C-alpha cells in the first residue's frame, strides 16, 4: 500500500490545502480514487507519496 498526501485549491489565489491522506494498493488508481473521494471541482488537485514529503518547518 502506498500512502499519499493530497492537496487542492479551488481558486488560484488560494494556497494549496492538505485535504487528507489517501492509501492505495496501486499507483494507477490515484487519479480515479482522488477524484472519487474529493470531487472534480478543483482548479488544482495534487498528490505526493507520503514517503517523498520532506518537512521543512514544523511548529508545535
């Protein structure tokens, strides 16, 4: 299983916002599953493998 972080925005002047993780058995399902879960009314919808995301700064 591969876990993805999914981000989206509905207007260009908005920042990308983390929507939720999405876990899939097959990378080929990513586009279909993301659109099924989050809908298709996004100007931009992107996903990154969780293992490839690097935290630059984190405030707690």
